[in-house]
C-alpha cells in the first residue's frame, strides 16, 4: 500500500513539473553581435592643413610704391580637432553600410608675413561632414572606408600697412578616409580614423587697395572616438495561456 502511494505521488509531481515546463515558451538563442543600429558619440584628434596660395599687389599700395608684387603666401595651420557624431548602420552578412554626420571645432591657425608690409592669418574654426561608410566586420572588429561631403568655416585676416581686412568664408569640398572600430560591448565601441579633405580653390579680392590673396585648402586628420549603439531590449520568457 505504501509503495503504491509513493508511486502515485511521484507520478503526480512529474506530470505537474512537465505541465509547468510546457507553459513556458522557450527563449530564442542569444543573438549574434551586429553593428546594425543607431549610434552617437564623440571624437578628438589632430589636424594639419596646407593652404597653398599667393598674394598679389597689382598697383601702388598707398604711400608704398609696390607695384606688381607677387609673393608665396602658403600656410600650414595645425591644431586640435574635436566634436560629436551621429549615424546609422545596416549589416548584410559581414558587410556593414552606414551614414554618418559629424561636427568638429578646431584650433587650426597660422600667421605669416608674405611681404614686409603684409601679415596674413588663416584660421579654420569649425567643420562638418556627411559621410557614407562601407566596412567589413570580423565579429567585434570593423574595418571601414569613408567618403562624402565636407564644409568648413575659414577666417582669413590681413594687416596691410596697418589696415585690417577680415574675410570669413564658408567652404564646401570632399573628404575620404578610413579606420578601425572595435566593439568593447554590444553597445560601446572605440574607433581610430584618418581623413583627407579638399576645400578647393578660392580667393579674397580685393583685400585692400590692389591686393589679392588666393587659397587652396587641403587637410589631414587623425582622430580617436567612441560611440554608443542603441539596441532593442532582450527577449523575455512568454507564459502560454
């Protein structure tokens, strides 16, 4: 009699456990890491530029009899670059495609004396880009190339025999580059990147009297950055009705 009671109790407990287990829908397997999603972050680095140009004087400069003077006036400003970025990635197998925009403040600046009576200061104080990204993912490591449009706020100031002339200008151009990005977690990643930018040819004319300055600004940058990628919350167990 006792054996029958124990056997019946064991069967009841076994059936109850199986019923409770059947009520829980099994969780899907853990998701494979993906670069896809919306992200934002910041970056800081170093930039060095070349502003190739000449300064021309086509006539008498006030009390100074300097006619038809031409002098190289190229500058090589450099400084700190830093700002923020935002973007979105799509992933197809190991290929990653994305769009990204960023804005940086910079301290790129230099002053030169192209002629004894002329000083010239070039300053790039802000710039931004709209980029396309194409990369190949090795799990948490992404190797990528970038390219797109860029713009910059360039401010040129001249002192010609005590007369000051200031020429702020907004320039657009193109940029290319590449980098490496490593996902430390599913959300946080670190990056190292290089870019080349070309803002094209432009000129400030007349600076004062008969003086003209030409420009062709190109720039290199190396930057380190971080990003936070937003992801959906993990799935939870669903109790069957």
